[in-house]
């Protein structure tokens, strides 16, 4: 994150609080102990406890595991609730080779969330299966991106699209040193 403060960009401490609050809220709503949450997410009980106490900030990969395991949206952990549909606030989070900017946070009435994702240094981001029927609609803006689901692979370049059936193991890999793409994640109404 750059050192400049932008009204639409949260600072690292804000993310720790937002993530901690959302994790506690989901566990409470689902009636889950830390043990059960760890079992569902594949993230250790100790790590979940540290995240809740704001003693540790999860990586993007860990946060995806938590969101997926608890059937929550990724953006609900990093994007603030908006006051109106006209005023859309953005969340931005990054790891060394992956940056995720929330363009439109998850809305239960619309069933989707939209991210701008940048991968660098041939980073491959692997994701476990989301809940049944989830799809990811990818539009490559810059660079070259390999998409995979199960054993299938497809490489797309700037201006091209791909569709992932995200209810199975899937992921994306930067093939050009820097790749930027839009990811629309659609959650079916169950």
C-alpha cells in the first residue's frame, strides 16, 4: 500500500479490525467454535484466534480460505458496508505478488462481487472450491493470464475473457510478469 492516505483506501490497521469483526460475526451467526471454524476453513484454530484478536493479519490466500469455508464473500471482510448504491466504497488489500481491489462489494440481492486483481512475478493464486454453483467471470485488462479449474487450463491475454466454475479447485497465474484482470464472482441463490 502506498504511504498516501486516500479516503477510499483503508489503512492496514483498519483491515485487521474489519477482518476481525467480520470473522467474529460469521462465527457467531453460525454458532461456531474456533475448532469448528478451523475445520471448515482449513485455517488453524491458533491463526483464527490471532486474526480475531488482531494479532495477525491473514494473507489473501488465507482470507479466501476463511471466506470460502464460512460461505461468506471475500469482499465482506475488506470492503465497508455502503450507505447507498450510489456511494460505493472500495477495499484494497495486497500481498507481495497479489493486490485485490474491491470494485463492487458483495450484495446479497444481486448475488455478485467485483474485484480488480493484479498478479506480479509469475505468481499463481490457487483457490479451493467455493460453494456449489459459484462462477468467476474473468476479463484480462493487462498482461497474460492462465486460468485453471480441475485439470483444465486456458491462457488469455489483454482484452480476452474466461469463465471458471469456482465450485471446484481453481486458480490464476501471471504469465507476463504483471497481469491485471477483473474478476466478477457470482454466487447463485440457493
